């Protein structure tokens, strides 16, 4: 699947690979030279992955952003290998993620940390207060009045403007106009305006991918390693949290600031990392 959005995420040249002890080839993770040693030697492992821009390339049609070929079988092998606690995190609604990725019977956090889905069938959502819901509904009307209603997505605890299908100048202007309108009384209602790659979102304050990561992890025993991989500015909340627990990896341009130590250039590089993960943890 090729990138058709206005952001080019694939690097012209992926990271180098290095030989491991079994004769295979492992992709290097720039910024974390001992990455595979730490994965191999950890007493337990947790791998949490963002979806869009990480497992799936961006697409102008949001519901055509399927995982890269080979990603789902790799996730299934990691899930079934017994050596890794695997989870997925996304800003999308849960229903969208399950449509695109399928049911993998692993923990999932969706809608920027306000929806959770677990393999035992337990689902729950963080519901906004009444005044927050009213402000979010008004945000939809404000966007519609500005002629942006067709690019709006109303989630249970947020409203997002998706500008990826727009030309760059049009997208920037739309985001700036809507940010000015949505910011007027967002804080008073316990909401905040956050930008993401390909849009802008009005969402509940204090709930994000960082809080979601802590929810997914629960109580973690000592001596383990948690790895979080994400590409978006919204992933920075989780990347900041994971600094205390293990390794964060940012996908995309190396020029973008991040809390992550590691870097990968594209979803193709993430797929190579998953291949290495299967290889290193096999039989553990």
C-alpha cells in the first residue's frame, strides 16, 4: 500500500540491519543501539503499538488505511509466542480499528484513551460530563457553519477535523480557523484542542494515550521491558510515560521533536521490527 496523503512518511533509505547470533538480520533502531539485547534479556515484555502511520500507512480515505501486508500475521505470532504482552492503541474509534485490523484478541485502547477493549470480552468507555458533551456537540455545529462539516468526526469524548484529503494550504487554514473557534471556552469545560498529523481535535482534558498506556499496563513486575511505538504528536503522551518503563520509538521524520529514544522511518520499518521481535523472542 502506498502513501497517498500529503505527508510522506517512508524514508528514502531505511535503517541498517545487523546480524544477530542466529544468523538472521535485525533492523537497527537508531538511538537505541542495545535495543535487541534488551528485548532478548528482559524477564517479561510489553509491546504497545499505535495504528495509523505505524502499522498502517496513511490514506486519503480513512477507511482504506489497512495494515501493511504481513503485519497481522506478525502480530498473531507475537501474541501467540507467549513472551510478550501485546496491545494496540489508536485515536480512532474502537469500531473503526476492529473493522480495519480485525479482532486479534489483545487489549486495545481507542479514541485517544477513552475506549478500551479486552480479550475477555470486557469493553468500557470513559464518558464525558454533560457540559462536555454539549460543548462537543456545539463544536460540530461550529465546524459545519465554517463549511467543514464533511471533514468532522464526532467520537464519544472528542470531535476531530480530518484535513488529510485537503491540499496543504487549505488544511492549514482550516485547522487554524477551527482552533481559534474551539479554543474560546474549551478549558472552562474541561476540554483541550490538540493537533495531530492530518487534523485537529477537541477532546476531554487529562485523558490521553499516556493515561491509556498506564491503564493497559496495570501493575508491572520488576525486571521487564515495555516498548511503545507511535508516529503522531498524540503519541507523545505515551512516549513520555514509557521513558520510565522501557523504550519509546517514534516513527517518521527524524527532525520532529519527541520524548522517544528510538527512531524508525516508516511503517515498513515497523514491520521489520516486528519480524525481528518474533525472531528474538521465539521460544521464550
